[in-house]
């Protein structure tokens, strides 16, 4: 039997019946009679030469053959529905999937997403946040926006902008910090990059104390802990402008250190689509406009 001869209506009847475990409920979902659903499933069973359901006094039970068939059929219908959903107003919404380090997502990208959607209404932008550890190929990403030195094997990296790190803390903590050496009496929140605080103290002309306590893999969480007065965090101030303006965070010192930049990265081997080119151009143009301003 050739798969091209499988009747679509019978497959829909089987999939709905398998989910509902009832011909009656499947009929209500498909807006046909119970008898029509039963007939379609019976015709599919005859075509395949196997029994897909055990007919019980109250409902249905899938046979082993039915259980084997269901995931493939359900996945196929899900893919069809997802593709059809991307047609809107006579246009096909192309998908662009971007992995974004969480700090950049909340501190820079999210406030500007409305502008992108207005400029490119037919691009379906999907954002996956991460803690700067990302696998472009393994996660099926078109782009990754990450922090570092721009050296990632097999990728094209375009520098966006620098994000110097500086101490940020709750205003009540900042009020007792008169000079950099006062930080040695505070709880210093640390990221998974252990050299950041030693670099900052060196820039301040001091020897770093031993940094102990909890370690964080998210600058967003670390900023929230600092805002609650539980310590001082070394963060990119430009990504926390809202919290600084709202006075949830304060910047006690002007000293900062440069440990990396934000980059737009993509696999060199991945072919660009009109949608990915649109996102790339919009992002770079927006960054350039910000730099000019």
C-alpha cells in the first residue's frame, strides 16, 4: 500500500478519535456524525490491514498499532496547522529564531521589539533567552546575541556595542559606600566569571578581597538580589537604566571595566533568508542610530 493513497479525512478521523478515545466526541470536534467518524476509521483500518482501536462498551482503546501510528499523524497535523497559521492577510510570516543573553533581552531588545514588529509585520520573531551559553546549530537558531570577545568557532560575529561593568546596589547600600575600599565590607555578588571583581578592584587601585558566597549565572537575578539590598553586583549599567532611573539600583562609583562586548552571531554555513536579513539590518541600523544619538 502506498502512503500517497491514504485518505486525509480518514487520518483526521483517526487522530481526533485517538485523542478523544471516543467516536462521538471526535464527531463533535470534526462537526460530522459519530457514524461518519466510525466509517472513516474503519476504512483506514481496512486500508492498512490492521486494527487501530479496540471498541469497548464505553469508549475506545488504542491497539499497539494505533499507538505506533498516532505520534506520526499528530505531528503531521501539528506541522500543517503551524504552517497555515503563518499565513496572514495574504502574506506568509517567515520565522526568525534568535537566542539572546537574558541581560540584553530585557535591558535593550524588548523595549525596541514594537519598532521591529511595526517595520516588519510579516516576520515571526522568536526569542530564546540564555545565560550566554548557546549552541546555534543544536538549538536551530538563526542568530545568537551574546557577550564576549567575538571569538566563537564557525560563526560570523558582528560587534554591537560595549557594556562596561560597574558596581550596582540598592540606594540604601550606596549611601554607606564613600570610597571603593568600603566595598570590602559588603557582600559582593559574583557571576560565573571569577575574574570580574579582581579586575574592578585593580582598576580602582586596590587588591581584591576574597570573593565568597553565592554564584549567579544570570545578571538579571543578580541585579534583583542587589536591588533588595542583599549585596553589591558588578553589572553593565547600560542594561539596567530603568532600574537606575526608578532608584531601585544606584551606581556608587564611576569606575568601570571592559570585559567584553555584545555581538550578533550566526553560523557561517547558514544561508540567509529575507526575514533573517531584515532582522539583521534592523538590529544594526538601530544600534547605529543609538550610537549617533
